[in-house]
C-alpha cells in the first residue's frame, strides 16, 4: 500500500506514537527521492508486501539488508523503516523493508511464517533488483528484531519455506526482546501484551523466545540497544549474547549511550550513526566485500 493509503491504527502510547509519526515522515521523504520499488507482494495478504530501496548504480550483485518494523507485533507498517535506506544503499546494499501480518487478528507463529516467506521470496527474486541472494542479512527494530532473530535461528523451518540453510549470513536485531519467560507480569504491561495478544497461548513463551535456539546457532549476531531502552530489552540481551557465544558464533553487543527504545532506531537515518557504522563493518567482514569503514 502507498504511504497515503495506510490504514489508521489505534494509538500505542505517546512515545511510540511520536516515533511512528517521525519514522513515517522521514521514510516518505526518502521514498520520494530514492530509487525504490514499493508494495511488492510476497504473499496474498495485503500486509505480505515488501519495499525495496536500491543503490544508484551497481557493478556486481550487492548484499541485501532485510529489515522488519516494530510495533509490539500489533502495530506498524513497512513504511516506517524506509528512513534507514540512504546510508545502507550507499555501502552499497539493497535495503528491503518487510511487512507482516499483525496480532491479535493473526497470532504467533503467523508473523514468523511471514518473515520466512518474505526471505524466501527475496532469496528467489532479489537478483532482479541487483541484490545477491547468497548475501542476505536480516534485522529489525523491537518486535521486528525478535522476528528476525527467530528467522535466523530456526533453521529447522527453512527447508519448509524453500530457504537454503546458508541463505541468512547474519542477524541485526535492534532493541529487541529475546526471552518471553517473564515473571511477575504487570497487568497492562508490554509483557502482558506479548503473552495475551501476540502469542496464541502463554505456553508458547519458550517456543517463541530466540534464546531457546541460540546455543546451537552459527549465525553471526550484532545485538544493539540503548542504555535507556526498555527493561526487558536491556535484561534479555546479555543472556542472549552469552548463549550465542556458547555456540562459537560471532556475536557483538553494541550498547548506545543515552539512547532509548526509539532514538536507537531513528539514529540509523544518519550515515555516521554508531549502529550504521558498526553494521557496515559487519557486512564488510562477513561478506568479504567493501563497505563503509567501521568507525563504530
């Protein structure tokens, strides 16, 4: 759907609503001034679509950065994340913002199924847009980073979606939650939202937790969040990093001083943002090809 045709969503909370408005405004401006292909369907549902942002010129197929929006699994649009595209396409890389079906109308694992279906479409078709199907990196903000993490870790699901086992070369979750096994859940909290509106049943908490699959993973992870981020983000990230390290996989933990859940994300609009620089360095090292120097 085009920017002007986005359906109205109910308010989340004042800070999240301000973030959504700013992200959408920035992304609309980027789409108006970029090489992009919008609203590419990867499935039949209206929310199963992609926006692709392309480098100005390509000499060889380039890496593909697939990013999923946040919104607590109940809100959000792919149109939120286009503001990230300019620094990333300059590496160069193809930037893909992916949408997915939302809860509570669609409960878990619908969102994970959509993420895997989007990745399968990208792997099959991205060469037509200048991307390298063998150089796919998946990431996301908040709920999107959770889904990206599960998609990277649940290799047991890849064959069923037509994804080669080595298709995902790295994962870049930003301000994400990795463990849903919460204690002392407060009514009306984000944790309760996860257990009662996102999951089909609370018993899925372990199955839907990326940390449950971390110790056997070999996928490189760059885990990022702010010092002032949500408590469940700050507390579940270190155990996730430790679990990934047990597997011997490359893992990096970037903590951005003074950033909160939303400023971490919006900072990625700037080419000299620490996350942009660190992610560019990761692409260079993992893919073995040039990218913006890692000064982060």
